[in-house]
């Protein structure tokens, strides 16, 4: 299995509080992604990174920010959590030998109450 | 932006039978990749099969094969000799082939249930 770890795996938080999810990889892959998964929508891209300090918005980036200060870590921050951000969040990496092959973390279930 | 459409929310198949999942996509790119991912109840995302757009030959991985129709922008997945372990949600996905732009876009998914 690819070395990709998400933390925390589960979190319950209150509306209006900031939340940070961490994605850590040991594969030295260049590209990292944050997705959210909701019923009926599949996985939707929140933010994407193509290198250290190089990020780009995805299709559902409002209310989220990211940072990548080193290759192995990609942080997703919900600046002020809302109930609509209750979801399962996945991190993914790509850019290995097969640059297009993406590996996924195990997901973080976030509940905003 | 690329869009990926899976028109079948759910499908059911008898064990040992064949099932075909549909996927269409919209893009102006000429070079890209298409994928099918499997997500079993464990929630883990597993790559099933990959297709490069520049290759005309359809990809095959054991019991899984695709029918790639580039002009029609269609990319269907056939699961042959279905097994109980194939029960999962299946996602079709698209990736451009551009430096610094390897964003992966997904369809809404198709839930496949294999009946004993």
C-alpha cells in the first residue's frame, strides 16, 4: 500500500470553529489532492497541489484553504466549519513512476454540528 | 472543466454473470487518461483499470475490461464472471495529461451489488 496517512480519521466539531485535516505521504510524490465525498456526487476536488507551495483550486473550494510547506504534508483547513461541510474527506497522491496513478488515503469522516 | 457522467446510480447482477457500467465524459483535451475506481464498503479507493486516450486498444485487467470510444467520449466498464467481492461503488474518472495539471475528476458513481 502507498504510504499515505490522513489524520484525524474521525472528527466532530461545532459550527463556526476552524478545523484542519492533515495528509501525510512517505512516497515523495509531487501531486496531492483533497476531495470530499457526498452521496450522489462522487468525489469532488477541493484543492490540488503540484508542488511545495504550489496549489490550485478545485470545483468546491469555497470555505476551504490549503497549505503545502513540504513535499510530504498537505493540510486542508475549514476556516469556519458549517454543517454543509459534513462529509468524508479523502486525500490522494500521484506522480510516482506512473505519474497518473493516484493513491488514496483512508478518508476522514467530519461531522459539523 | 471536465465533466464525467455516470447515468446508472445502481446495478444488480447475479454471481458469475456479466455487468456493464456506463460512463461518458466531456473534454476539449486530446491527451488524457480515463480510470475506473472501486470503493468497497471499507471505503478504500482501489484502481481497477486505466486507459490512455492515445491508445486505441481497450485496456483489460483480468475480469475487467473497458470499451473506449474516443469520438463518442464514452468509457464503459465490463465486469465478467462477477464475484461477491465485486460488490462496491464504482467511479469513472478523468485526468488531463498536462504538466502541473493532473487533476482527477470523478463521476457520481454506480453502486454494484452482486447477488449469490
